[in-house]
């Protein structure tokens, strides 16, 4: 396998059969990927709740206390 196929990979660690087992990343690239995952998760949560009726502050606090 070639790291050119994986834009963030600096090095690929493979097993005897050539299957990729581990990927070595630059720490800044790793942080960037984590931020992108968090942004995507937030976006998905926003899409899932976009048709819900907003709660008043009091109602939201009551719901939080139930959890």
C-alpha cells in the first residue's frame, strides 16, 4: 500500500498479508480529523432535531433534571 492513497498517513504499518493494521499521523493532522468528526457529529445532531419545537428555558431545565 502506498501512503499517497491516504492523505493524512505518514506511514502505514501492515501485517504479513499486507493488510493495513496501523496508521501513523502527524499530531496536527490528528487534531484536525478529530475536529472534523466533532463538527460532523454536531451537524448530524442539528439535522436530527431541526423539526423539533424549541423549549422554554424552564422546560429545558426540567427535562435536564429528569435525566
